[in-house]
């Protein structure tokens, strides 16, 4: 019971620190931002709100100004089930990439951040 309360408290602290220290968004021309929005329409991030690794990925999404769907795999049974059945396991963060009619499930925050930086950094 005490450990659960401590974990919840630390999780909320991580979210708060992220909120007050969030990086600036990348500025793009309206045309370039529209292209990014089209490209990110096929991306979805499965995450837990207070997971430190998920916060790390969300910070990158914010920094790169990427409007990616966030899917709560902790409190939304439908998203949790999709993550387990289609992705193969319940592990977050996980970036679902839809390309050419196929889904790729990218786990590990470092791999997700490297993918996003490579594809969307200016």
C-alpha cells in the first residue's frame, strides 16, 4: 500500500516536472507543418500517463511539434487489448506506425525518439 502510494506520487511528480520544463516546439512553415500532420496521422503512441519513459517520448513529440495520437494503455481496455494482441505484449511506450497497409510496433523510448528525430527533425 505504501509502495503504491509512493509510486503514484513519484509518477505525478515526473509529470509535473515535465510540464514546467517542457521544451519549445519546433517552428515550421504552415505548409511544412501540414505535411507533418499528414505524416503523423498514421502514428499512435500507446503509453501510461506517469511512466517516465512515456514522458520522455511525449517531450520529444512536443519538441518536434508532432500531433501524434496518444492512447492510454493503462485505463482504456480497448487500447490495452490492441497493444497486447497486435503489438504482442503490454509494454509502453510503444509507437504504432501504419505504412503501406502494415503495422509496425516500435518499443523502447530510445528507439522511438531516434525514429521521430530521423523522420521529423528539421
